[in-house]
C-alpha cells in the first residue's frame, strides 16, 4: 500500500526513476554501429545497458523507500 504520509526524504528517491526512463529517449545518441563490443554494435549493447540500469535503479529506489524495514 502506498504511504500517503511518507516523509519527503523517502519520496525524493523516486526522482531517480526518471533516469532509466530518459536514457533510451535520445535515439540519435546511440543509433550507430561503432564502437562495437565483442562484435556487437553499440545500438544493442546500449539497449542492454539501459535495461540493466532500469533494473538497478528500480531495485535501489525500492530498497530506499520501503516502509519500516
């Protein structure tokens, strides 16, 4: 259940969730083949990196904002 009376310090961590949302948006930044990592074009490993970033940030924010544990 969401805490409506949550302290602002706990709610502040939720702003970090914008990072994995905004990272894949500028397609022009990663729409290229070079540099390659083990023969995999940059486009693909950037997308995998964004997925790992999203999992990490979501886990971190969850742990920082869960109530009373």
